[in-house]
């Protein structure tokens, strides 16, 4: 079965620190990849997506992610985090043949200390 | 555009009660789905639909029913609520019947507590 793994359950950083959240998926075919953010008490918002082409994807709020097909990875990065980035981050995969169903990782909580 | 609209936003049920969570989208999307979000579990797919009249089970369908009589609406029914169904429920829609290269749009969520 397809699965998505997020390596860190909770990450605590100070403001201005760099961020990298890991995401690996298990599917050998064509995939679409997504990162969503959920601020406390809010719904999911799309940060960025990868469909095809340039494996380095830039999203909103200064986030970017790199698709490395050989490693089945789609890690999220931000050079300098802010207190307002405190949220939970979800990686998700839509795999060819899955009828459009998104498979989500279990999420990573990011806490940024001011 | 309203996008994906879920009602209610909050609900408290007693064990054994039934209720319907409403989901409507105004983007003419063929694909709609329901997820539940539990702490430490991410989002898990309950049911989905690739078009009017077509529904199928996801990862955690037990205790839930769905129907899709129109393109716009995809209600989720709890027939006999149980405390294990306490969760936050999200409805999503996307263009295309399960095609790749489409983005899912999520509703605001319904926070359900079963006591």
C-alpha cells in the first residue's frame, strides 16, 4: 500500500533558523506531491505542489521543496523561519491510479520560539 | 467564489445519535472526498466520489455513509455516533475524475465531539 512518512513529529526552532522537514513516499510510478500547512484552529492551506518539470518548487511564504525521484523524497525547506510559521505541516501524495485520493503523512508540528 | 463549504463548523452528539455533515462545492468539480483528522494520525480518507452517482470507500469507512446525487453536494452521514468518531472532518474537491495534475480544495472543517 502507498504510504507517506514524515520524519519528525515535532520540531522546535528559534526565529531565523533554517527549516527542513522530511517527507518520503512509497510509490514507484508517477506522483503529484503537496505540502499543506495548518495553523492552529484553521483548515488546511496549500503551501506548494509538484506536478512535473523543475524538481525545485517554490511556494507561498518563502517555502520551497525539492523532489528527488531517486530517493522518493519531497522535503520542505525555508531559509529563515518566523514565529508566524508555527503550525502543523502535512506532506501528501496523489499517485497515478489512486483515483485522485490523497495519502497524507502524519504531520510535523513546528514551534518557532520568538 | 465560495469554494468548498462545510456545515456545521462545530457539533456535539450523544452516543447513538445520527447526523449528517454537509459539504458543497461550487467549482463544478467531479471528485469529492471526506477525511478525518486525528492527533498524530494525519488525515485519513473516509469515502470519496469521482462523480455524481459514484462513491467508494477509503481507508476508514466504517460507521459512515455517503451519497452523491448531485455534482455539488457530498454529505457524510453518521448512522449511530460513537466516541471513536470524535474528530475533525474535512471535505475536499478537485477537478477531474481522479486525474493527476489537479489540486484539492479543502473546506474549513467540522469539529465533531461524541459524548
